[in-house]
């Protein structure tokens, strides 16, 4: 039997957000992944390949092509696929749609962080950023916190309204500071290089969950928030020295490396919810998460055959 190609629609229909977070927990119980990234450039185009190998799970290579001129020709700027290989013999197990894996990996990663750290009885969730990830976050956090009211804030109000209109039951948050102060969980998914959510706005019992910053010059919160909070990440390897959220305050001596208390490879060090604490979770991603996600999708696909 040839390796299947799992399309976005076929894979998306098989998955459940809370079940997916359990797959991430299981994946992190295996030996730590070996990961690497490669970049190829042909100005202005880029090929990014991220690879991971987990002993006992397999190998994944996620390749993305970024062609900035494509939208002018009516084609998507970002395309790609994930190649999943068998751990025992290295044969191709499946090809998976790039956007399918990215959607579930990105939002599900943050949902797991929130399920571990946030108030399980959260009633107010604020999504900061109304892009594509914002829609996935609404879906994920609605599943993980079904009794919560979800609000969306965006720098441009019409874009927030468009996203809310596509997700019945959600509301627009017109003013950021007031919405942050009122929320039990704040999830940021912006492209900002300067802090969007300020530490002075946070209160004990809140959970701040950050996705957007991915470059060394990008941050979504400030030093005050870090110093007032107990801080966690999905992966110390992909965040501490690579993303401005931690890299900048580390280089400036604001925090030390042990200020980030644990990652998903030490989930037993994630504490139970404490109403006296502010918690922060940084979603940094990594190819090992693409592998865990692709493996889970393939297992769900096989169950339907």
C-alpha cells in the first residue's frame, strides 16, 4: 500500500482538540527529539525545512516554500508539505498538508499550556490578534474551556469583527487594556516587535499564553510581566536563545535562564492552578511538535480505513 496524502479537509475532520493535547503529552514521554532547520534562499523566495526524529515515533520533515510575489499572481504565498517516515525502517509513512499540521500544532500547543496552567473554571478568554491563527485559537480554546466567553481584540476593529462574525458566540473586545484586565486567559497571536500586553495590566490568577513572537527581535509582553509571573514554555531549546520574548531579557540581565521553570519535557513541573500566581506560557514551536502532530493525524486516519 502506497503512503497516503492526507489533505487539509480529510485530516481536519478527524481531529479533536482535547484529544490532540493528550497526544502531545504522550509524545513528550518518549526520548527527546533531535531537531534541525535548514534554509535555502533565492531572493525574495525561501525554502524552509524543519526536521525531527523521535526514537519510538519516527521522522518528519516539514518543508515550507515562501514566495512573496505569489499573491500578485493569485497564488498563496506559503505552500508546503510534511513527509512522515517510519521509525523502524525509514520508509515513507504519509504526506500531510502543510497547513493542516501547522494549524493543529500551533493552536493545540497553546491549548495544552493553558490546560496545564490556567484556571480550569475560566470564564473570560481574550484572543489578541485576528489573523488565521486567531480563528484556530477560538476553536481550540472553545473546546478546552467550553464554559468561557471568548472575546477578540485586533488593532483594526473591522478585522476583529470579521473573525467574530465567522465564529458565532464570540464577541469583539473594543479596548485592549480593559479586556486584558477582565480576562482569565489572554492568548496573543500578533506580529508585533514591541510588547502588546503589559505586565502592569495583569492580576493574580491570570494566565498569559503567547504565540506570535518567533524572531529574536519580537516580543508580545514586557519585562514587568515576566518578573511578576511564573514562566513556562513548550520547549526551552526553541525559545530561550531564539525568540525575543526570552532572548532579549536574558541578554539584558533582566531574567536568568532558570526563570523559565519548565517545558513540555518536564510536564510534572507544571503546577496545579494557584489563584495567587500569574502564569505565562510561551509557544515557540519546533519540528518535534510537527512530528508529534503528523503522527497523531496519521493514527486517526488509519482508524478510519
